C-alpha cells in the first residue's frame, strides 16, 4: 500500500513538473514571438485599416500584446485545468476565500508602500530618479490602442503570477525554503521587465507577491494585488491629464 502511494505521489510530481514546464515554455514563446510575427501582423493591420505604417504602429503593438497575452493565458489555463492538483503545493488548509481576497487588497497597499521605500533607496543610494521607461512605453501603447489595457491590467498579471509565483517560486519553495524561492523568483520577475535601473522596485514587488501567495496558499491573492497595482498605475498614467483637469475643477468649486 505504501509503495502504491509513493508511486502515485511520484506520478503527480512528474505531472506537475511537466505542466510547469509547458506553461513556462508558452510564456517564453509569447515573449519572443514578436520577433517573427509583429512585422506580418503590422502589415495585416495596415491592409485592414488603410493606415500608414507610422499611424498603424500603435494599433499593431496594442492588439498584438492583447492577443498574444490572451492566447498564452488561455493555453496556460487549459494546461493547468488538466492537472487538478497543480496548485496544491502546500500542505495544510488554504486560507478562506474572504480572507484571501482581503490579503490581496492589503497586498496592493503593501506593494505601494514597498515601491515608495524602493524609490527612496534608489534615489539616496544610487542617485536614480523616479519614473520607469518600461511603464512609459506600456502607457504609450495603451494610449494608442486601449485594447492593450486588458493585457496590462488583467492578462499580464495573471500570467506573471502563474509563471513567477507558481512555476518558479512554487517549484523552489517545495525543495528549498521561502526566502530562497522568493528571492530567486523576484529577481527573475524583475529581469523580465527589462527596466534594469529600477530592478530593485520590481524585486520588492516580486517578494511581496510571493509572501501573499505563501501566506494564503492561494495564487489568486497575489493576482488580486498584482491586478490592482497595474490597474492603478495604468489609470493614473493613461488618464493623468483628465484626472488633473478633474482636480482643478474640484478646487475651483471649493
């Protein structure tokens, strides 16, 4: 009986590893697919809209990001749905759904505070000024093609939590400990954003997201915090002018 259980557990572990590998490969392919597909997709956008190359560029980038992220997420959800215990990396009872949601909301504020601390460290120690080129580029795409906001606020955070919290952190935490798994996954999370001047900020975010997942044993907790963070930043950046006008009008009314 013990041998049968051991074999069964070994089969589950091997299945989890395969699922994790496939999800990781899907994410990598999505990240590099633009090298081969963005140009033909750009031509398709120009032919269907009748726009010149420069005018069609923002639409191409926005729609390509939205579609590639959506396809990658759908494929990842399909693969993980076939592995019923893929998310059960922790022993013991998971946190209740209401508390998991609450921790997700708390996590948003923790990340916000963590980023402010990170900015202060960057300026005091390294002399790095605020403002992220990666964020600026993404916001520019979102302004040119609002469909990209879906990828930025919803598809992207979910995929990144699948990869960096379940695949990388989740695999490591089962064989090492929380800190090793959290630091390694957070560093990879920072590197994928390719904004090396602010690598500390992204690493802090990755550590907090890992803590949220570890705390509740539910991936949706870190997803909630991540979605809220991206949504808040996108809202402020994309609608900065409109928000400023609204604030000016409110001041005039006082």
